[in-house]
C-alpha cells in the first residue's frame, strides 16, 4: 500500500482549499497517511483528515505521548537518543516518517526549515514531494536538486540565510548534487543493453559533471566572499556582476551560471583554478 507523508510549516494554521482537495484525493485513493503531532500545520492536517473521514492514518511522535492526535489514530512512538525537547528530539520522527512513506505532501510558508528538511530527506531517499507554496497558492513537485532550487527561489534572501545557519542548507544542496553526480556516474558505468542509449547516457554524465564543477566554483567564490568579509553589494562590484546575480550565487542557483561567467568571477576575486585530470 502506498503511504503519503503529509506535513507543513508550524506557522500555517489554516489549510488552503487546494490542499484539502489534494488530501481528499489521497483518502479517495485509499492511501495510507503518516502525520506528525506538532501544533500548526500538523494539527490542521489532522483536523482535515478527521473531517474527511480518513481511516488509515498513523500519528508519529517523539517520546511516549503525542502532543496532538485529533482522530485518535494509531501512534508510532520514536525514541531518539537526543535530549527530550531539543530540535533533534522532535525531528527524529520526521526522518522516520520519510522512511516509512513513498512520497510527501508538504505545505510550506517559504521559510520553515523543518518542512525543507523533510523535502531534502525525501530526495535523499529518491522520493518525490508535492509542495504547496502557501503564499503562491500553487504546487511544486520536487524530486532532485534542480527542482529543489526552483522551490528555494520562493525564499527571501534573509530566509535563505537563516535556513543555511539553522540546518546548513547550502551544504545539504551540495551533498545532494554530489550524490546525484555519483548516481549518474555509476549508472553510466554499467554495460548498456541498448547501444542507441549510449550517446544520451554520455550526455547526461557530461551535464552532471558540468553541474558539479559549477557548484564547486560557486562554493569557492562564496567562501572567499565570506572570508574577505565583503557585503553582497561589495562582492557584486568586485566580481563584476549585478546584485541579483550575486544573490543567485549565494542561493547556489548553479543553473543560471555558465562556466565562463563563473571562471571570470573566480579571476576577479583573485583566486586560481587548479585542474587535476584523473587517469
């Protein structure tokens, strides 16, 4: 049976009718649902599930008792090693829900790091999330780094910075990009059953390598900017780019940069590129 992990930002206390309609489809499809016990979106989701008559629901909680279980559904208790009441203590149940599910339905306020962490955890497990962007009132399907970057484009610079401070967002993105590159590389090392597929596989591998190189250059430039203590305005002036493009770099939006422009930025920063060719 397919299981859906439904969650959202704690700041969201009222579900949009489009989200309710999506939940209705999940119930009509007789899919299993796992949901958390927190206040905010979790409670609103539980209320919606109750009103729509959902039966196959499991509430996950960290510790002995759920904080909320409106429908009095079965409870899955998670006992983390982290200190009770800490962030790690409560997020442990989210990791378990991502493992227990086949895909996610997330309701996001364009700021919540908890919801972002759920989406990233699902990507790590090669699972998709359908994310309702609350302020845009639209759904975004996220399954890889590129679609994650699309989702992150809805964040303000301040929210993006806070997310990086709180959960190491940029490092997580880099890790996902590296994992995607390795997966593609491993796939392309396997013998091809259909000879006609070989050119496409090589092209995909080249694209993955290109993306990895761009991410490496972006990270090097960003690290240098931070080490120099430059403001975003100063960095844009020194590197010879506009402030919006500097903002794209800080957000790790590799897809909007060509290698030539990144190399020019590296040179403007006074850095050197060392190329190593593996045998």
